[in-house]
C-alpha cells in the first residue's frame, strides 16, 4: 500500500460514536452516525427488521434500507426527497404496502427531545413513496365519544415525544402505537386518524356499554394515564389486538379495538414481569403471544419475557433480567401446518434462542464474519427476524447497535455461515484507511480500523501515543487476502489491558506488499 500521509497531523474522516437510537424511556438523549454507500445498510444501528416476499427491510438510525438479494446489495433511502435525514422507528407491511415511521431529535432548551415526523408508505416496493404527517390532535379535540360516554381528552397537538413505535394492520385499517399519542387507527391510508379509547390506569377493562368518567391522555408531569403512552401494538386477526404501554401493561381487544381488558403486574395471579411493554409478537406455531416486559415500578417487577398460550388468561415468564427488545421465530414445516418453532429474543444482554417454548435459552456464539473475520463487538441486540430461502436454508437476521449480522443456517443450532454488514465510509483507493467511530470512548465501545489490500499480504497494525511510543500491537504478520474492506478492532487498551488516557493516538499499517499507511484516533471518555 502507498503511504497516504506525510505527517501524522493530517486529520482522518470522523464518524460520531452512535447512530440515532430510539429512546427506550419516555425521553432520552441524541446520537448520530454518517451515511454510507449501498454496499451496506446506511447505519450500524438496526432498530427493526421486516422480511416480506424475500425483501429485507431495515429501520435504522439513518433511514430505511432495503435488500432484494439477501444482503448482497442495499438501497438506502437516507437523504432522498421523501425521507431526508430522518431515522426510522417502525416498519410494517400489509396488502402490498410497506410503511415506515420517521423521527429525529430536536433541541428543546438544551434537552434532546424525540420528535415524530410522520409515516411514509409505498405500494410498489419502495420505488415511489407517499408522505403522511405525524398524527396530532386539534386543540378542539377535547372529547372522545365512546358508546354513550363523552370522554374528556387531553389533545396531543405537537410532535414532541410523539412518534410511532410499532405498526399493526387489520382489514383496511392501520394501527399505530405512539409515545405521546397512545394508540390510533386510520381507515383511509393515513389521511385521518382516530384516537382509540383504552382503560385508564385505575380500570382493568372498558366496553362501550359501560358508564365511564375519566380523562384520556398521556401524562404531563404526575397526572394522566400511563396506559395512554403507546409502546407496542400487535394484530392477530381483524378483530384481535394487543396494545402494550409504557406503564400500564398489555391491553387486549377482541372486537376490533372497541372493548379492552388490561393485563399488568398487579391484576393477575401469575402476572407479566413488568408493566413497560417494549414489543409484542405472535408465534404462529402454537398461537402464543410474546411480550418484552420491562421493570418500571417497585421491587416486585423485573425485566423479562412474558408469554401466554391462552390469549392472556394466564401468563408465564422466562429469561429473567433480560431487557428484551424484539422477537423472531424460525418455523419448521409448512405455513398453516407448522410442526415447531425456535424462538429468538434480541436483548440488551445478548441474543438468545429457545427450541422448547422458552423453558431453556441458548445464547448465540461469538458472531464473526466467516470471510473477513470481523467480529460483531456488542452485547446490545435490537432486532431479529428469519427468512426461509428457496434451498430450504434459513437466514437469521440480527440487528444491533454496532452493525447487522446474517446467519445462513442449513441445519443444526446456531451453526452455518455468518456475514456481518458494517456501515462505513467507502475507501476510494487501496492506499486509504480510516477509523470509526472517531472520537471514541473505550468505556462504551471499540474502534474499527478499515483498510484495503490489492494483493494477498501479511499485515501488522500498531497503535502509538502522541509521543510515538508503542501502545499496542493489534495484529502482527496476519495474512490477509485481497479485499477493499478489511476491519481490525481496537478496544482502547494498551498491551497490559489497561484503558488508555484521553488524547490523540496514531496507528500504522505495515504490509509486506507496499509502503505503510497511517491514521489518527482520538480517545475521549
């Protein structure tokens, strides 16, 4: 490789530490990452995965991404006319239409606030898109008619804290769970939205024939109903819906969203593990409902998975202490007559899999690309879905905060060919190199060094401090084949495994096939 810097003071391209990440609470901070080429998804934060008709759709920190060839190439909608620089918080598919919900952070008096920017939908697999504004109320929307009741309502008139977290569909109806706006539905492709009345915090059920007296609306301060803060929604058929909330538990309707019964941590003999419901999923094999239930109140709640096989009459819990964010299912047999299913849980503690209905979970092995040897260096797993190929093998797609992984599994359990997709700036020539995220904090993450080789070579990479003292040898005389996207990882530690101090560091790439290359790294705790 040719030497690309005559002095170390030349700055490398920098990518920020994180992609924009969906807040897990009612309000969190701001993170970003730069866009990339269509060789990979545009972001390393893969919030949601949807697979329909062998098309892979990703909701990421940098917009929507799509692959029609099992990940060999990607279409990224970031910085396009309809999507701009928005992040994607939810995706869904129904009757030939793909939906994507958009959002971003905005500064409010020095605080980063999540802001919803509506939905986009396409009826031609992403060739053209229509834009739907973020659903909000009019100031005059102070009453909701529910049966013979006139329910007082707090209008949600702005888009702060108001974005779509999950999308579901029944016949001719789209349902959305929104943070500030609760659960809403549209029967006219998003032109108008109707607020859905659900039980207040002090009632376990409601129906239109009840005589009711309460106020509808997400809390502003200590008042209001936690059950009106929408976090998840699931449609089983045209009449059965499940709605998960920030602090009210799980609500179920069997009449298309008219009547509701609530399941939470205090009104069940065998309750769900926690009242914050991050995700809801349906296992088609045994018709069970799976919920990512998080601890929110008191010592009796705990993080875990809650599931029911009888429509919510009884609940069981499993995988305690795991902060689950998403579920996936690998089905055996044919659609309509499945013989079994493996269950996947993407959690902040790892990615887990059960082949016996949740009684026992086995974590994934160390995830490493079989071709490049790049490892997926994270324990924060955000999403997981599966796709059966025409050769009867199954692709298991796994989204994290540090990249996307795919396991092509022909048989066995967590065995097969692994591929990792990393969003990174494209190298324009074999002489270039850079490191990302840069700056980086070793207490939170690792940094990846990207470089290329034009011919097979033995490569050595060393890290130096500002005084050009050797800090760490990452690899030494490691054989590397011809590639434009080699990655090596530095965890910010020296040869004694101690985290290095804040400051400027340099790396040197030596190859027996050419001159050395150099790059700059900034460590900030």
